[in-house]
């Protein structure tokens, strides 16, 4: 099997894993990695948390997605670092460090699927599996200049995936090549039906208003590219009551679900949790049943609204993140809290309504990639992937790699 030189600190060292293909098919000859939340038979899944790793036995079977990829001819070459318990967007794990973003040694890769994105960005693998609850594929895809998809909720089976927040958890993946990205989709979304190209681009004005003016301006050429490809262009406001309120609804439901999944283990084990994650777990332990019911009712209203706003042949466009990859280790705590709020206000719409959303590396700011997201109705995953293939067949290459 392949031997990978981990030049970007992307792979788990305490619980490594590798598997040869078990069949032939669409992915023959491709190498992939999997985030440290996918179970791999005979090995321990770490969840980005050493106390979790030590307190759980080896998996008895592979996650469904792993078996599908192996059966189609792909080789699993490693397990990749995750943010701690998946409860972060930074890509900096206090226990295992921060995988390197090839766009800059001083830049974060984004989380929580940090290692998968870093390995793909560095060209160590052809594609990599991640998961996305509140942005854990879309943020690293934006920071690392990759194609990255949050699939329709429930569309890809999550058997063998560690539970985090079932209400929102989705499997996704990264690639630098749209043709490879689509080949993976044919394996993980085998029954997807194409309904032809989109006929209208809807620009989410409130999402663009939520980012700084210079960031919004950086997306202008990318919007023109999408408009030229699709044809008709319109505008839409996703929220009537504010994307910040939508994020609060998402936060409450996610936190309640996280505590349901992890609360017993946290209470029993008392793990050493890093900053940010520790506070969010503490908040999750105190979600009130009344506020949870109110949030669930609001989520239902949001779903109805987005279902009515997004037509059968519409693709909605919005920023994936409010900024390019931030510096490593330079975060002011208050500033990072503000940024998380800003980012999650952009990211929460797809999660709340269970919609597919794909980040495309179509913009640059100060020499760093900036993802533009396309989102559509449930089960429109393949249409997003096909549009991505037309407007972004290959991603930009980091300068150092271009010179290699």
C-alpha cells in the first residue's frame, strides 16, 4: 500500500489506519483519507480528543462510506486530524495541533475537517472525507481553496460515523479536481438524478451584507462567472428576521443534540477540553427544554421559507466564509467569538433546512483563496457538482506547489 509523507501534519499519529481497495470501479487508482470520526475496523476512532480515544474500544466494522469507496477501487491511506469533538471551525486542536494550510504556513486550514482539507490541499491524497454539521467542510474548503460539499441531510448514510449532532450532521468530501469530485459523488450518491442545468442564479443579498465590503467586492468576478454560465440572475433575502437569529436557532438545536450524544461521556469521563470547546460543551449542558422547543418551531418555519424561496431550477449564491484563512495562533478570544458568530450566520441556512451546499474556490483576497458557496433544494447535490465542474474544473494551486 501507499506510504504517505505527512508534510502538513494532517494525519493522526496515535491511531493511524490504512486499507487497500476491496474492489474495482470508478475510483481505481485514487488515494483518499478519512476524518477521525469515521470508524475503521480494528482501530480506535479518536474524535480529535485523546480522552475519547483512550475510553473507546476499536471499531468492529468500517463506516458505510469507507466501504463504498474501497469497493469502488479507492485506497485509504490515512486517518486525518479533526478539531476537538468536531465542535470548532478553526482547524487548531489544542491536543494535536493545527494541520498546515499549503496556502501559507502561518494560516489555519479551518475545521473541523482540518486534516482532510490540509491533506487534499497539499496533494497528498486525491480526495478526502469530512463531515459538516455547522460548516466543517465548507469552512476548510474555503480556507484551503478546495471544492467541498455539504450533502443533503440524510442523503449519504452515516452508519459508522461518530454521533455529534444528528439533526445536522452530513458526510462531505474535498477534492482539487472537479472530475475526481464527481467520480466520488457517483459512488456516495449512486441514485442521484440529474435534472438538467440550473436556470437562475439567486444572489443572497443578506448573506453578502453580512461580510465586510472588501470581501463582498472580491466575489464580484465569481458572480459574473456564475451568471454567465447559468443565465438569469435574481436576488433573494434568505431571512425575514435576520441571519443572526437563524444562527441562534441553529446553536440551540445543535447544542441540545451534542449534549444528548456526548453528555453522559463528558459527565463520566471529565475530559480535558480546550478553550472554546469547553465553553460550548458547558453551554450545551444547560439548554432549556422551552427554548429548544421554540428553536425547533422556528427551524420548521425557516425550512418552509427556504423551500418556497428556492425554485426547482434555482441555485443560491452566498459567501462560504466571512474572510480568508486567518493566521495560526494569533486569535484574540473576543475577536474569534465575533468571527464565529459572523461565520455561523452565513453557514446555518443549509443546515437548518437540510440543503446541499458546495464551496467553490472562485475568489481570492490578499493572495489567499476565498470560497463562494452554491446552494439548492434538497437532493440537488449532483446539479451543484456538475455546475462546479463547468465553472471550476480545477482549483488554484498554492504558489509554493506551482513552483515545485
